[in-house]
């Protein structure tokens, strides 16, 4: 029997209350495996670390891969929800951090469990379902870890890779875009070396805080001065750590950068510009050592296959329950494309509306809708919270509809 909405909501709230960082999704993986086994899927755990794979075969037909990610973020939740997370975890850097499902991966996981139930209960299709519950999307390594662990050698190569990402647009809207749909991502860790000392004698030091502050400002010119206005580029300094006391100038400052691009040529140019600016700031400050520039994670853009997107778009339109739009290029990033590229299969990955439609009442133009979206908490915000029940219903139906477009 398919999972009822109340049960789906209960699963979602449980996952939201108990988020886990990437590569630590042991509890989540256990819940997923238990539910899939109860539905009759052949289940394998520990794929790529904490990944779960469920397989259901029904005679001859296409192999359809449906993917959901399971990991959460080091964010302190501020939604005020009765099932809000109060969890903490140890990060990869050894720090104790708050943890929250601030990007909706709990929605993704629950929707795929609901779709698994609906498809298992439906005897009107033939083919093969390959359900992939992926770890560590936020770190950019989860998809590759599953591929490296023999995902396709062990479970077969899919004919299509399908998935969705919840976004702060109205429930009932699906965003389908062919071609480069989600940006490539590069995360950098930059260590600036100074020479510390007493806060009262800065002349006897090389201050990495000032060096870093200047670098933060300089990096903003990458987008405005180093690339064309028509190129899609985002350079964000998401963290800056230096010092522990107001009267002590530290030896080092560490910056965390997130870079998003949609074109390989532009990506190479941006990375070169960042390195040039980092080294120039260190030289200008008289740093005693060269700065260190580490690539912490990197994954390519999601390039949606045109024919697969058209097939999905037609299926969504024929279902007559959604407004299907082209959302334009998304500067957020996703590693689902790694699965499609490794499998040599077409990818169709869409946006799932998760915001309360009542918030959009009176908005009748694209510009008015965008203004409402701009005022809503975005993914990765401590206040981000999709409208659970309707979003789950829509997301389950979207996955089932898309899968049935390939299943005989």
C-alpha cells in the first residue's frame, strides 16, 4: 500500500528534527532502508559511505534512476517550527556545529520514499526502478563517492536520471530548464599568513585580519571587473576566521569561498583571478609566507538533456496539476549531474515549488512573483521551511509522473 500523507508528514518532521551532516547520515539511511524493504525493494546500504540504493524490477523496460539527497547543513535553525532541529554535530574540521535541514533535503528524501511507495503499489508499469538516496550533496562529493563505489557496475546503468530540488516558489509550480540548469561549484579555503603580536603595536606585526578584509573587498571585483556582464558568476566569501582576543593580532586568517559558474572558460578565468588577487594581497601586506589556496570541493554544472526535459515537461503538462515554467539558469549547484555523466545517461532535474501559494496572492506578473520570492527565506537560510504537506504531495506526484514517462 502507498504511504499515506500523514505518514509522509511524520517521516518528514522526524527527518527535519534529526538532521545529519554529509557522510554522517546513518540514522537517515536506516529509516530509508527500513521503509524501502517494507515496500518490497531490494535494498543495499553503505554505498559510497552512507548512501542507500533500492531496486524494484518488473520485467522488460527502461531503467529509471530517481535520486534524492539526504544531508543537512551546519546552520542554527530559526524557523520556530514545533519540529525544529536542535541537533549538533562534529564537522569535518572537528568543530561542534548546529545542524539543520536548511536546503530541503528532508523534503527530497521523503518525496522519494512516497514515490517509492506509490510506484510499488502501481502494477501498471514495466521496467526497473533504481532509487538512489545520496549522501553529502552539500560537500559535493556524495554522488562521486557512490559512483566510485561501483554504483552502476553493481546496480546497472540507468536510461535516465531524474530528480528535483525544492525552492521558495509556490507549491504547484515546477521549473524545468534544458541545457546548463544549475551552476558548477568550487569551494576554496584560503589561508593568509601574517606575523602576530600585541594589538597595541601593529607596526611590529603583519596583520592577517587587515589583509583578509582587504581581500574580501577585492574579490567583489571579480564579478564586476574580471568577467563580462553576460557571464553568470557568483563569488561569495562565506566564512572568515581570525584571532581569539581583541588585543592580540593573530598569525593567520582563513577565508572560505564559494564560486559558481556555468561555463568552463569563465570558471577557469575566475579561479585564476581569485588566485591572482590572493597572492597580490599577501605581497602588498608583506606577508612572511605565501598564502595557501586549497580546493575543498568542486563539481560540474548540471546540464539537462533537451529531449529528456521535453519528455518530462510533456508528462507534467498532461497531468494538468502543475504550472510548468522555465526558471532560467540557477546559480545554485548540484552534484546530480555527476551521476548522469558517469552513467552516460540523459538528466532531467527540475525545481519543485515549496512555498505557500497564499503568499503570492495578488502577484500576477513575473516581476511581482520574483519580488515575493526575493522576500522569502531562501535555501540555506536558518528560516527556510517549505510548506510540508502540499509540497510533499506535489513532489511525490512529480517523481511518479516523471518516472512513468519512461516506464513501459
